[in-house]
């Protein structure tokens, strides 16, 4: 459809319009999600701004190197990578979705049994009350001396709250400050960093684009071109470091205050509960596997202040030093795959967020937030390259917006009616699987057509797109 609309030309004409549709859907999603609260705690935004900001910087940096590989490798080699990655992501996501569906079914059945038991108890209590009503009634009068202290309910509740906080190792003042910070619906630091990265990405792509005669790898500008090509390492790498410092400070503040993370137990609680097991493991008792697991958890407790629970419904992100080192590498690989294969970051990051145990609705919302900025950046770049008219762009943005609204609100109603968030995971896995099949079919047709024309090299990488001649041919060819 997109190709038909754009002067019946090649498939490349569909790409800018597809970006417009994606941007429209992302705007619609953001309109709905930006004011939503966390689906479980009902506090704080449904978008995980910490993870989104951190991963966005790494993903954009990875895309730079992914695009570089995309320009060098052949279509056949790229197709193989595409099949392997999307098949793996689709399988793992669907597997995770089925597991969560089964867990939800068991939880539902257990809740129904518990409700039935409560109903039976209520019935028995009513029968007992009816029997007792025919007997004698004993009246007891309670008196209180003047010297006794009269505690109000508010005072009792206040004391109970303080006792609970003290038992949990929490510091009320610090907890309140950390809670207030976490519940900010639109954190300024996150938007400042993401908007800065988006503006830089537009400038970066425009400067080295063959559509503009600004910076080409020709003559004296060759060295300048390659220096500029790798400036994202400094800018986006710097943004990633800035976000890492913010996350580390937030984690240390929460840990000092006794913050409770979903899916984790605090170190002191775990060490107290497993004191005998730890001593036995340190003494060399038990089988090797169990002993290593206990000692690993003890080390985790001492280093991070928390121990990850097994089979939790979902996990909050705990920004320990290990995670602050691990996630940039993961984001770089995700961006590398997205740039190499020419696919949306959501097909890589969505399954990744599910894999690390993020709450499904939060994972979906965080991905949608990231796609908003990459989509905006892409549309601006295509418009600046004169590959997109504003009328057609506006039309497809509106199409995307309306379809995104229908999808977002429809999915929300389905989850509300069924109580199954596993539907989000199953839909994501299914869409990735269908995309994989579609891309393989269209890619195979394209390769076959090129092979029939002759002189098509299936395997030898090429650096032709980095030559001065390619830039000149592209620039003057698009202005005829």
C-alpha cells in the first residue's frame, strides 16, 4: 500500500511512510500511557524511565555499528542473521508467555478455591448465629479506671506503622523521599537526556547522509567523515554514563533507606532465614550444586543488599554494579541487531525486557516510549532528505495514531476482562514470528530476482557504499 501511494516506485519508498505510521502509533500509545500508573502498585508511572533512558542510549549507539555492518554485508548474510535472531526471540517470548499463562491459571484456580472456602465459612457462621439467638444472652460491662491510658485508634495505627517500618529495616523519612522521587510521572532528567539524544541523532544522520552535500568521504573530507561517523561513541556513550550515575545514586539512596524491590528479599532478612544453610555450606556440607547456590546468594546479599527470589511474578530493576555493567552491553547488542537487520528496536528490546522478568505491561509501555523517539528521529531525517512530503506524512501519522489507539485501548480492555497479562507476551511473540516469516518471504523473492539478473554475489562483503562515487551517484541521481 505504501509503495503504491508513493508514485508506484520501489519498495524503498515504503520505508519513510512506514516510519510515519510507526510514529503515529507511538504518539497514540504515549498519549494513553504517559498518565497511566503502574498496573500492580498503582503508584508511579507505568513507563520505566530509568531502564528506557539507559537502554535508549546503548541501543542508539549499537545502531550506528549495526548500520555499518548492514552496508558491508550481503543481503543473504543479513537474511541468515534475521532468521536466527527473530526465530530465537519469537520462541523464547512465546515460551515465556505460555509459562505465565499457566501460572495465571493456577493462581486463578487457587483464588476460586479460597473464595469457595470463605463462602462455606460464612454460611457456617450464619447458621451458628441463628442457633445462638434462641439461648440466653450474657451482658458484660467493662469499666476502666481513671488512671488507665486511653489510646485512640490513630495513635495505635501510628505505633503499628512505625513498628512495621522498624522491623523491615526502613527509615520512614528516607523512604518517603525515595518514594516521592520514584513516583514522579514525568521525570525531567529522563526527558532532558532522551530529547538531547534524539536531536543529536537527527544532526548526526543528516551530516553524513548522501542526500545532503555536507560531509562526504571524498578527498580532504574523508578523515573528517570517519571522525564524525564515530562521534556517537563520545556523545551517546557519555549519555549512557550520565544515566548510569543517576541510577547508581538512586539505588544507593533506596538501599540505605531500606527500600523493598519486587522480586527481591533484603539481605539481612535472607541471611537471618538461611543462617543454618549458610553455615553448613561454608562448612562444606551438602552436595556441591546446593552449596554453590547458597554461597552465591550469600555473596549477592553482601554485595548488593538484596537476594533475587525464584519464580516471582515480576522483578523490579535493581541497579547494582553488575547490572550497570551488563545492560549497556545488552543494549549495544540490541541496537546492533536492529541496525543490521533493519527492524524496529521493539522486536529486540521487547523480548529482552520480558526475559529479564519485567512486568509485562511495564515492558510494553517502556518499549513504546523508546519507539516514540526513534520514530520521531527517523521521520525528521526522511523529511530533511526530501523523501517525504508533509501531506503524505501527516496522513500516515494519523493512520498510525488511530490504529494505535484502537490497539492500545482494545488490549487494555482484554487484559482488564481476563486478568491475564500473559496476553501481552503471547501477542509480542506471535507478531515477531509473523514478521520473521514475512521478511524471509519478501527477502527471498528479492534475492531471487537479483540472482536472475546475474552477477549477484551472495557472500562477499562490499564497502562500495562508503565510496565517494556512491555518494555522488546517489546525490545527483535523486535530483534528476
